[in-house]
């Protein structure tokens, strides 16, 4: 596997994380179902280890892929794993999502990122992400929503823990509400579907919104 440590006694954190994400989290199945099988390129905002690129290629999705993330260590690991797996038309870049995005016209994925930004930064990112969606393209968004139930509390605890142990570079700042997200996407010229749960058997508060540019 591309995420195994180089030595037998190396740190296997990434390997275990990848195994959980691919077997226990319905995220990537949800993205595949929402992503059209066309030739528009994919921009993955907050890509982490770049797992979406591997999933796309494993399911014979050949769209060019660009992954960006503020965590330079994860970008290095993503680049190495993609090279090990010989993924074609895949590249990674270290980038702070609070600033300008790379030039892009296609589909955009924004997965489990928004809560790590404050509300104004969320709106700016959504506007920039929407501007990168080509006609006929989609913005695929997974995020927790602030619905104050048990899953909400578990998610907030998990996000804070991820920050404290260093897995995430920033602490969570703001958990969005669906109506606000849909209005921001509408103002950016996208037509969004209603949010649907995408947490599967995990205890987390995960929702999928898909927005398309007509």
C-alpha cells in the first residue's frame, strides 16, 4: 500500500487512518456518486493525504486532479504516495485556503474543511470555490452542521482532539448551518441540493451538499 511506512517499525498512523477512511467512512462513495463521469478536472480543497485521487483512479475516473492543503507535511506524503501508486495527471500543492485558489475550471471538492474557518473566511472560500466550478461542473461539499444533537457534540470533540494531537493544523472555529450554506452557494451562482446525511456508521455529524453551475 502507498501509505505503509518505509520500514517495518515505522509510524503506521497514516496507514491506519487510510484504512478507516476507505472502509469505515462513506465519504468517498458519496463523492463518487455525486461526481459526474466526464472529463472536467477536479480541484480538491483541503486534500490532506490526497486519498480522493487514489479513489478516483481505483474506480477508473481519469479526470485530472489537483489537491491543495495548508499542511506541507501531508502534501509531501500525498505526493510520495501518488508517485508510489503511479497516479497519472495528479499533482499536489501547499496552499492556505484563506487566500486565492489556483486557476481552475471544473469540479471542486471541499471535504470536512469548513469548520476549521471562521464564518467570514467560510463565505470567502465558498465564493472562490464556486468561481472555480465550470458550467455543468459541481461543488461537492461535506461538512458537519450545527444542529446541536449528540453527533454534533461528538464531532466537535473529535475536531478539537484532531487539532490537539497535531493531525489538523488549526482548531475548529465555526460550524455552519445548512440555510447559510445554501444561500452562500446561491449567491455565488450555484444551484444546491438539500443536505443529506453522509456519516454512515460513524458517530460523526457529516452532511453532503452538491451544488452545480447551470
